[in-house]
C-alpha cells in the first residue's frame, strides 16, 4: 500500500489550557479505557463531534496507541485537529509519527472506494503499526459524506467494509471510532450508518452496546434521537436475522433512564414490521417502561423475558 | 352514624335565603361535629345567626370567621389556600358562600380546580349559592358539585357535570411559577425533563409518579415543537408546584401553521395515561398545553 502521510498538518497547541478540548464522550460512563472496539460517535453539530473526537484522540495518545486519523482537509486552511480545538499533544504526536493523517480524497484514490480496497488500506495501517511495535492502534475517520441516497451499491459496499472493521477490531488490539456528523449526512446515510453501528454507538444522551447476545440501549431515548434510535433498532433486527439459528432480538432495557412515546412506538413498530418468526424479547424492563409499551400498543411479537426480576 | 368521609367532599347548597341555608346546612354540620371534625362557617351575619340558633349549644364548637377570610376562587394560589383550610391530621368541614362580585367564569375555574387536585384533602366543603343569584353563578353551582346538602342530608346532584377537559382554568390557581424553561427544539427536551423531575420530587411525588409527570410534560412539549418551527419553536414551559403533591405545567407558544391540518382526534391521547389531566387551548395565534400531575 501507499506511503502514509506524516506530519502534513501544521499543529498548534491550544491557545488556552482551559479550552474545552477534553470533553468526555457522553452516554458511556462505564466505557472501558482499553480493549478493542468499533464505536460510532454521533454528533448533532460539528463542534460537538469535534469535542468528542478530540477527547478520544487525546486519550489514545495518552495510552500510547498509534493513531490514524482520516478526514477532510479543508483547502487553504489548517485542519481542526491541528487548531485550538484539537487534542492536546497532537503537535508532538505528529512529529513523532504517533499520529498520522490521511485525507479522504487520497483514501478514495488508494482504495477505489470499494470494500476490498478500504479494508486493505486499514489492514496495511494496522500491520505497519504493529511492525513498528506500537502496542495498540486507534483509528478514526470523519463523517464520510458518502452519496448513499443515490447508490445502493455503495450502501452495500459500506456495510461490507464496516463489517470488515468489526473483524479487524476483533482480531487485533485495535480501537476504531467512526464519526457521524448529522448535519453533513443525508437521511439515508445517517440511517445506514447508525444501523450498521448499532452494536456500539454513542449519541449524546443515549448510547447502545451489545453484550452476551443482548442489545442494550441506555440513557435517554427521546424525540430528539428517535430517528437514530429507530435506525439502530432496525440494524439490530437485521443483524439478528443474519445470525444462524434463532433470529429473535434480545433487548436489555436495564440502563434506559427515559424513553418517550416516539421511541416506544418505534420499538413496537419495528417488532410489528419484522418477519413473523422474529420476536423482540425484552429483558430487565422497569415497570414504568412496561406501562409505556402497553400504552402505545404492544404487538404479540414483543414479549417479556422469563428472567427473574 | 355513618363512617366519616375520606378525601375531599365537595357539596353544593342551593338556598332561598338564610333560613333555608341554615336548614340545609345543619344536618351536615351536625354530622361533622358528631365525627369530631373542625367546623368552620364563613358566612354573612344573618346566616351565622340562623346557624347558631339551629345548632344551639353545639355552635360553641363552630368557628365563625368573616367571609373575607376565604380566598376568592380565581385568586392566585387559590388551590394552595384551600389546602390550607384543612390542616393535616384532622378533618375539617367548611361552609362558604358565593360572593356576587366574583364573575361566573372565575367561579367555574376555581370549582373545577378543586376537584382536579384536592381529591385527597380531608375537607368537606359546602359552597352556598342563592337560587336568585346571578344565573351564571347559579349554573356553575348546579353543575360543579357532585352532591348537594339539603335539609334531609346530602343527595346526588342530577345537574352535575364533570369539568371539561379543555376548561381554561387560570394557571394562577395552581400557585406561582417556580420554574420557567425556554424551548427552541428537541435538543432542549433533556433540560425540561430534568427540571420537571426536580419540581415533582420537590412537590412530594415519588417513583413512577415522578416518571409519569416527566413523560407527560415531555410529550406535551414535543407536541409544541412539532407543531412549530423545528429550530425555533419559541415555547415557554412554566412549572407550578407549590400546591402540595401536584405539578402543573403550562407550555405556551405560537400556534403552528400545521395545526389546522392535524388529523381529527385527540392530540393529547398519548399524554393522558400519564397525568391526571391534560388540556389543549388554541387561540388564533397561540397554543397552550397544560398538564397536571398528582401523586
């Protein structure tokens, strides 16, 4: 594969140590500090996404990971990563080679925008990092603004390379943070991106993770995030159907702090629209949530688990 | 002797003058005295005189404050004032009279408010209205009391009608605004929920009652946001929670252009299972959604 781009950015230290560059990722207070993972970070606004990403990169640099960053390099301007909103330590990391930047046009050129090409680029980066004796690898990319609305083939390719990322992070000590900037993406792209990442996503006041075969949303599920929650439910149901054996989706509700009518309806409607043989099995649902589901109408395809309460 | 009533008993008493009033009131007043309740009669001097005569020695156990001691039915904080008439730990029976100076509409607001939030109050309230009173006031008295006090005891009132779910009760009867939150879009919902939860807990609601109050107000705000400019909904949420275990929220904002296109049906149907009362008031340019939550 091609030569990585090193030190192409002019990196400046934050002008004020008190600048808000260390904001933590919200919604996953128990997120492990290390270990592999493939996480989606959803942001309603560009600045919000940058704050979360900066904190993630900063943490990875502190942990001693090799960090690969892919994004859009604005013409004639420095990238935000090297500006005051960027992560602390970025200048030294660029200089030492711990942090590398690859702009999206170059990535497209190298990968051909195919799933095989994209995965080959990432695989090459991971192998090169371990050849250089970095203990862990952190990879993050900005919202790609793929024209999914008009290109079903591209949607399929996207899903394939994201599955490849799951394999990559499953086999190696690699942590990957995919960024989704809602204002930059089409509705279709937002939907597919969240659906693909339903196993591990962080979206402001809510997040989702999969653990021991149970999909667990957590935090506040409300009208502000209902479309994204719907996409994640859709993705979880789709993934369950692709499994061998039982296609039921087991949903653990123990960590849901709040759910409004729109999200409850989405969950129930998703169950209604699923194939007849697929059920949604609810685990650890608080009494009030069960009351809410009853109020919006619970279809027969939604059932409570028989776990002891 | 029958078992003493539990919770609020809201009686109407329709009369033709002091003698008739006293004759209809005395059976209920005697029952209250026999049950060991505190008894208060806030009435004009002629009525007080007749009641004293009818009760005889038992009148010594009755308090007779002037009518002005009672808050008007549309006075700010009226609900809280009524709650103050019934000290905790005891049951009170209170007789008051309709004052001609109070407009009928204001009277209706107050009467409706009592039934909505004070069901648990250990109070028997006897509201007295003359048959030759202003017709609007008389109509309010007839329809707002489930039972009537008469010379033969209390009887069902065939003219009673439950309060309309869209009755525009003046918000001030629920107390003063303790929290005010501006909402421009769904991104502000989390803050609204936090403030409602705090207010509900502060008012004494617990557990699922708090969760229900939060959800009901949240949904009412969502309705307002969806009906208006999605980025600049311009809503104001006002919370009143100083009337006991009760949270009253009013969400006001411009009436959206889409309102007229909303399909027929109750737009608050999904809110009602989670609150004691929800009401929608539309003016040509303004919409208000009110949500009342109780313990």
